[in-house]
C-alpha cells in the first residue's frame, strides 16, 4: 500500500522562485530513490483561522506564505530505504542561503486510510 510524506513550511514571498528551484532539484532525487510523485503547493486560498491554521502552525511572519508538500511512495519500506539514501546524497545539501526557515517546517509520514481517484 502507498505511503505519504507531508510537509508544511513558511516561505517568504520574495523567495518563491528560489524555493521552487530548490524543490524541483530535490524532486528528481526523491524520484530516483523510489518516490512515485512529488507535489509542492504554494498557498493561494489559505484562510486565516481563529484557533489554528497553516500560518499559525508554522508561525508564519508578515510577508510569508505557506507551502504544502507531499511525496507519494509505493510503500513505507521504499520510503524508509529512499530517505536513508536521500539523507546521504550530496545533491541534497541545503542551498545557501536557504529560501525558508527550516525551524518552522513540520512534517510526518502517513498511512493512507482513504485512497480514491477518477480514472
């Protein structure tokens, strides 16, 4: 069964292009090590809540937007093996300067409980 990694990170509006370039480069490495699909979403309809929201969760500051990303793997074993290789891959060295504050990024791995699609 498929396995998912999800990420949420605040990114300064002015760093959108740098983030996109970094993510595109990294996505090739993830695919090489077994990921099936990588998606990076730039917030375009992200409401502000009163108790919690994506901005509060990441402690986004004025002038920052939120990126919601996910990676689909064929299964958890492939994901675990892939991540081990990814963490050792020299191509995954962080750019300087980083286009976001990694301390406010959060992530996790998920087992699908509903998986529907058209087609």
